[in-house]
C-alpha cells in the first residue's frame, strides 16, 4: 500500500510541465505556497519531450531593439 503524505498548501498544481512550473512560479511570486504533483519520474512534461521550444514574435522588447518580427517571418524561418 502506498504511503499517504499530507501537505498544506495554497495552490496544488497537477503536472510539472512548462505550464505547471510557470503556474508554480507565479503562485510563489504572488505570495502563495504551491506544490506540484507529477506522475512521471522526472519533471518537465511535454515540454521535455518536445524540446521545450517556444516561439514568441513581435514582442515589445523586439520592437524596442529594432528587430522586425511577426508570425509570417517566424513561420518562414521555421519552414
């Protein structure tokens, strides 16, 4: 029989992939106590198996730095 552990927390996060880890960071930054539950032996979820790539284009920082970027240019870069 599995051992039962009790935790007291403000936020319970199911899954420790990219979204779950980001949720934990946001919860902590807001002053909450957070715990993430993961069924796999390692954290990372689909972000680990997909390579964790994230394409963000047309950001304020890119505009500030004079970098021209938009979804069409990004698509052309990746295809």
